[in-house]
């Protein structure tokens, strides 16, 4: 897989890539695939890799009282990792699994730190791209706290409009914090 065609355009939405940064990125990212159902990250391990999705769909979730609670979903053109573990280099509660056969570029945290230390524009990339994630998380918190089950579902369909139909309903219900029965009733009303 060629990062120049698939990964560089993502970075160039936020920053200008110098030839030396392109070279370092190309040398440091590794192509990796995951089969549907495969665990990408286990909460029992420190997350040391971030994955840029080229194809497929993944879910980040945690387990509470024996139930899987979906936290968020990532698809093509997005990075996924377990943020608290990846950033702080300690265990946290998150698992990541592939909901479909998935192709990624993988970047190790040490390689990312090298890029930050040697290419100031990477810090800018991180800040700008994380602003999008932060905005999404603030919307999610507001939706969870102040909206009805139907409004939560409609917001979910808007946020994940390109992929919501590919996510199993049980995972959607757990993401929304409602029962699958309630979700079925809401969907029947549409």
C-alpha cells in the first residue's frame, strides 16, 4: 500500500507536508489488516499504536457489568486508538474491534513522538485534527444529557450518516444508552 496516495491527502487537509516529512511518514507507517470480529486493541494492554483506516469499520467500546458499551465508531479516513492509553501510556478501559474486514496504516506511538519532536507542523496537525474530535465529543455529551431517545437516534444517524446502516443495532443501542427494544420502536416510527 502506498501512503502517498492514501494517507498524505488526509494530512494535507490540515498542514503542508514537506518532502522530508513525507519520507519519514512513509518509512514509519505500516500497512496492517484486520478480519471482521478481530480485536485490534485489548484493554488489558497499553495502546501503543494508532490506526488510520483505509477501508472498513471499527468500534471502540468498554465492558460494564458484562455488557459491551459502544463508545464510538470509526471508518475510512479516520484515526483510531484508545486515547487515554495511547497518550498517557497506561491501561484504560477501551477495546477496539473490527466490525468489517479493515485495512489500515499503523503508526507506533514512538514514531509519532519522533515526528512531533522533529516536525513542528505535526503538532499543528494534531491540534487541528483533534479539534474536530473534540467538537464531536461535546455534541455527543450534549445529546446524551439533554435529548430524548428519538433525538439521540436522529443525532446518531446524522453524525454517522455514511455508516450507521453498517452497524449492528445492538451496538447502536448501547452507544445511545437505550435498550434495543426502544431503538426498534424508534426506528419503526420513522
